[in-house]
């Protein structure tokens, strides 16, 4: 006979909150959207968004995002608007490279990196 513990609802196998958090981290690291992973786990297991368990799942999703970007480097690319140089704008150019995900994101969120003529974006090297 199957000795797997079962949950109270729908006769589903019982998992601990730590197992749910580990699953959330893996799913996000593998490329799933952290918002939907969190929502799926919290709603799917009736944990409730106000619970301490929700905070654990959210932390696991953040850790998954860090795992996703670990060891990768990024470059800042300046994209020019079509009106900057005829006929279709100045070609984009790499202005910085070898950055972590957080460094590249911080650069691009700076208001000084966008104007009517250009904006800076980042991509994996």
C-alpha cells in the first residue's frame, strides 16, 4: 500500500513548506515568471498571501532569480531613436560590458540613461 502522506484536501500528497519553497526556487531559476510561480504555490496550496509561508515562498522566488543570473555577465547597449541620423537612426552601440545583472539593471534604471534621442538597455553577453 502507498505510504505517502496525504493532504486534507483532494487527497493530494503532503509536502512541507520547505519543499514548496525549494520547488519555487527551481521553477524561477529555470525561467518561469516569479510572480506566477508565487501565485501558483500560494493559491494552489491555500497558504494565504498574509501568512509567514508566503514570505518564505517570495524569498525563494527572489533566490531563484539570483540563481538564474549567477555567473552571467551583461552589456549595456545604447539604442538610438530613428530621427538621430538619416535614414533610420544611428546604429546601436555597446557602451559597457562585463556587468552583473544587478549592475546592468541599476544602470538602465537611472533616469539619465534615456532621453528623446536614445535609451540604454542591457542584454546577456
